[in-house]
């Protein structure tokens, strides 16, 4: 289809008057009477007449323009902002980034202070509650411990452990005593001893927990580990008679290493000459090593200084006397051991003295 606007030489959207004027001008120029025998002028005249006929009709013009002209963008295309006249009119303005909000120096200081206070409250309140709970549970557990209510004391003390508890070291120390000395829960005591070592701040604290660890391991028949724990206690607190005594017990009754037993018990006695239990242990080692006269001397010292386990002391001295030049003195010790409730003394008297 020919472009009738171009044929007439008018712009798109020209008025009827403009179209009519253009038609008259071109019709006169290309009219056959003025151009006889010119077929090109005749064809051009026909095109001009057809263009004028089409464009001079309103409905035809609309139909022609609808299909011949480039279509304007559809109102429904594009984003909601492109379809909204308000945003079309303010397109350049809408593209500008928002201006940053400016705060005064006083507002900034107050905001910073508020945030700092908020952080302090969020951190301080839980810490305060943990500290209070640690103190409260420890006191409750200690009161139960003093009343010899061992199991309730243990449960309450376990509650005393807190992430920021101020009584964690005291709690671990008291639980360790409770489990190794009162309840005899040796294996169960080991985790608490490890916690106590982690809380320890002084060499004395560490020495205490290493000693208790050695006792727990010894009573669990883990003798090599017990040895190591007692030596660790001695590195923290040298010349500790109790550590040497327990090393003697491990050597004597755990490993049957009587020579090392004698050495450890003797070292403890050098530190504390009144440590009567060491005389009993060393005397037993000498008995096993067949040093019977020396064993009798150690048992004499034990019976002189000790007020406990005397029945066992008389029985062991009697067994040693049987191997000396004075076996008749053994029967007297066996009778004394029987009086003090020693079953071994009674059996020995029936076996050797009747």
C-alpha cells in the first residue's frame, strides 16, 4: 500500500485543508490535459487522486493511519511507573537517590550511649544470674555436706557449676573430697578432678587435685596412671609426705614392688617422722622382703604412734616374730589382735599357738 501522505507530500496528521491544498497543486501539475501523451504524469495524477480520496474521508483516514504509521507504545506495556502519568512527569526526579539523613552530634552520642547500655544489660544480667546461682548452690551443697547428707550434697554441688560461676574451684574441691573420701565413687570422681585442675590457679590447688586423682586411679587399679598423678602432685608441691605415702601404697599393694615401697615410705617418714601409717607400710614391705627383724622394728613404731588399725599391727608383728629368735612372743600379739577384733589374729593363734 502506497503511503498517501508521501504521495501528497504532507506530514502525518495534516489537516483536511492542508491535504486539499496539496491535492489541488499536484492535480494541476499532473493533469492529463496539461501533460498530453505523458503516461508517467497520468499515473502520477491517478496516485494523487487516490491519495486525496482516501485521506479526505475521516474513517478511511483513521483506518489508514492505524496500519500505515508506526504504532505508539501500548499503555499497558512497561512497568507500573512507566504507565503512571505521575511518574512519567517526574521520571528524572524519581531517578535521583534519596538524600542521606543527617543526624546531629548530640543524637549520635545519645544513640551510641543507648546501644552501649543495651549491650551491657544483655551481657551483665545473665552473668549476674550465673554468679548468684553458683554461690547459692554451693552454699546449699556445703550445708548438706556438713550434715553428712552425701548424695543430696553431691546433686546440689553439681548445680553450682556455672560458665561464670565464682565458686567453681571450691565446688570441684568439695565434690572431689565427697566422692573420694565419703562416697568412694572413684571412677565418677575423675571428671570432677579434671574440672578442678582446669579451674586451679595456684600450685597448691593443682597439687590437691593431682593427689586426689592418684587416689582415685589407685582404687580403680590403674596403678601406672596413679603413679604419674602422684609424681605430678610432687612437682607442684615437693616434699609432700602424703604423695610419697600413696606412692608407697601403689608400689607395695598394687605392683608388689616392695623395694620401691620401702623407698617411698622412708621418704615420707623423712619428711614427717610421726607419719605412723608409713611404719605399717614399710614394715609390711620388709616382711615380704624377709627382713623380719627390721619389720618388727617398724611394727613397734606403728603400735607406738598409732591409735588406729592396732589389731592389724599386732597381727603383722606377730607374723614377723614367728620368723625371728623370739617366736613365743608372737602368740601374745595374736591374742591381742584377736581382742581388738582382728580375724587374722584369731586364726594365727589357733594355727601357731595351741
